[in-house]
């Protein structure tokens, strides 16, 4: 039993390693990336006059949200979905069999029942019943909203088939249509420095703290800032944190305590 579990754990780890070691990218021209913010493009490396778009979630998600070119969205979604390649497909097939064997040895009907048993639903059957019930209740609403997105794509790209790669882009477009909002235009009024200073002030006021930035300290990137944290009333030193921000990229500042 322990040997089987160790084998399963090793395969899980190998699967994740294959994803993490995946370093492929797509070469895309500027016209193929129409609609992408300048801040996104300027941080990409170039080769042969084209942009190198790594197949990481950090890069793929913005393309699926902002790129106006349907063929580019599809190309990058398909490539991203193939991360790990045939090796990971083989690992998954093996894992399905080994997990089923493991669950049967423990007296469960299948691995799903084993995984769910400690949780509130207790059995996979109850989960399926819940999902079927939710599907019945929400299918009409989902179909109506999907039709709105499909109609929007027809207006913008012609009579092209709607795919999963279009979902994020047209959800965002529908939101902009609904409130006549251009997120890119609004962002210019919220520079990262102003947002960070405002965020820190909120934390200081809310928790009665004082943050002092420490200059001239060795950090691993020039965007990293170091702050000491003090109790505002007693002036006791409570600790330190790193503030990691990437101006120009679509990410929120990150605190590392």
C-alpha cells in the first residue's frame, strides 16, 4: 500500500515538474497581438521581428482577455492546453489506473469516493446530483448569456464559431459595452506609485501601524521595496515586509512578510 502511494505521489510530482519545466513560447507579430496593452508588449522579448509570448498563465491570460485577433487567441489557448505534452498524458492515464487501484484496496468504489469521503458531501454520487441540479437551474441563464457573447463576436469578427478561447475576451467586451467603460483608459489615472501609497496608508490607518521604507538595501530586483513595520502607539518594531510591484505589467503589488 505504501509503495503504491509513493508511486502515485511521484507521478503527481513529475506531472507538476513537466508543467514547470515547460519553456516553449509563440512568436507573434504586432498585428497578431492587436488590442494588447503597450505595457504588456514592451516587456516581451523579440526574435526575428516578432514578439516572444511565453506559454505561462501570466502571459496567456492577458492575451485571452485583450487580444482582438481570434486566431491568435485560439493559437495560444491550444498551445497552452498542450503544456506537458504526451508525457503528461501518459502520466495522467497511469494515475487514473493507480488511484482507482489504491481506492479499491481501501474499500472504496472509486477514487472520487475516497477523495470526497472526509468532506461534507461524503460520496461522489451526492456531488453529481448537486451538479445536475445546478445545471438544470442555471442552464437557461447560461445559454442566454452565452448567446450574448456569441452575438458580440459576430458583430466584431463576422460569422466565426465561438470557442472557449473567446470566453474571457468577450466577457470583458460585454462588461465594457454594458457600462461604456474602457479599462485601459481608466488605468492611466491610477499610476502604480499612487495606488501603492494609498494602499499602504489604508493599512496603517486600519491597523494602527507605521511603515518606514528602508533604502539602500540589497534586494533581488530593482522593483522590490523593503519596509519596517512599527506599532503606531507604542513605537515597537513589529517586523519587516517586502513590497514587490511590477509597474506596467498587469499584476497587483504583492506583499511578502
